[in-house]
């Protein structure tokens, strides 16, 4: 756990280094909604409202790095929040979470604009499953979980330094099957926030094309995790993953990519990706478009997916 927390702290610090502007923006937010159950295995019926109180610090990118110009000078930041998950309170409890994120705006200089924010981090839930004290909590089996969140909506600028936002906020909590049970929690909320900018940094809008030394590139990843079996409180099994791909740049900021993913769960090879094709197009001010064809097999069934991302 110490290594996990240390790595996460370095991740939070590292993401802010890309901001390039030392003076941050400050934000406070409130969101209210409810848990949406997604499985019949929930041993209780979530009711009432879930509400989060959030605070965030953001840094405006200035265009020093190419990727900041590609995506319209996004902000990077870290948010900390505390919230009530809803009722029954004695089953669900509260949550504390810290999440680094990326924040994208369309036409940020206008009074009215749209925004999209996405991030992930760590969450501490006060009421996980316990075979004696909390046996009905079949959605969360551990205190420490991964927190994934996304929000989108409209923002209205107030003068040069302030703006308010109104949108939707989605949060997901899960431990990745590290400890059973792990159905996960999905929360949908209405969101309102107010941000104050300490300064308005200058932006370098000139888009320069930097040709790589080679049109060929590759990336290779190795991962390790532990997964608890279906028996609650039973032994944990190792999960080893390997993935790699090769890419060819046929035009500036445009790539064709192919690769494979391999997973080993305990004593069984249950995941193998035999086809993974991606077509990525990147241009100034536009998001990447990706086409992905995936074929997956495991020890019990065979499925095929066609995804547009």
C-alpha cells in the first residue's frame, strides 16, 4: 500500500509539471444526484441522494508542449472531495477522494462555452463489505478503490478572472477485483462550480509541425496485479499483463497502429487480443479520432467487438 500511495503522489505531482504556469486557478464545486444500480446482485436498494463537496486547483497550459496546442490549451489539475453516497447510510457510508484530471474548453475566450473534464485517482470508502458488520454491501469490498470521474456542461465567464459552470458529473468507484465483492458504484449527479483565475497567461497559438526522426514507433508495457477469487476473503491470485504495439506515421500527427495484449490470471491464460488496429488522426484544436477492432478470447467463451472511440 505504501508503494501504491507513493506512486500515486508522484503521479499527482508529475501531471502538474505539464501545466507550465506557476500561478494556479482555484475552484469549488457541489454536485448532487444518486447511485444508479447496474446489477441484480445488489443486496440493498440505494435511495436518497449522494452529494459531493469538491475543491480543486488548476494550472493553465500555455502552449510550450505540442499536445497543449493540439487540444486547445487544456487545464490540468487535482481535485479533492468528500461526499455522502446516499442511503442506507449505515451500508454506504461516505467517500474521500483525490483525482488528477484534464479539463478541456471550447472557445474559452467567449462568455459562453462548453467544457469536458475527465480524470481518475484514489478513493477511500468508509463502509465496505464486512461479513459481520456490513454484509449487505455487495458493491464495494475494500476501503481503498480506484475513482474514475467525468463531467461536461456549459460555463459562463464573469469578467476576466471568474466563471461558473453548470453540467453533469459521473463518478465510478471500484477496486478492480482486488478484493471481493466488487460490483462497483456508479453515481450520476448535477454539478455546479465556481472558478477563480489568478492570472490570464499568454498563449502560444502558432502550431509548428515537428517531424520525428523515424516514422516508425512502438510501445511495450508490463503490468502486475492481484485478484481475489469468487470466495470472499479467499486467496488472491496474481495477474500479469503484457501489451505492445507498433505504429507508422503516414502523415504529420496521423498514425496507423497495430498490436496485442496478453494476460495471465493465476494458472490460466484467459485473455489474448489477436487484433488491435487503430487509426489516429490529430490536428490543431481537434480531438483524436480512433477506430479499433478487437478480438478477444478466454477460457470459456469467444467474443468480438467493434468499437468507435
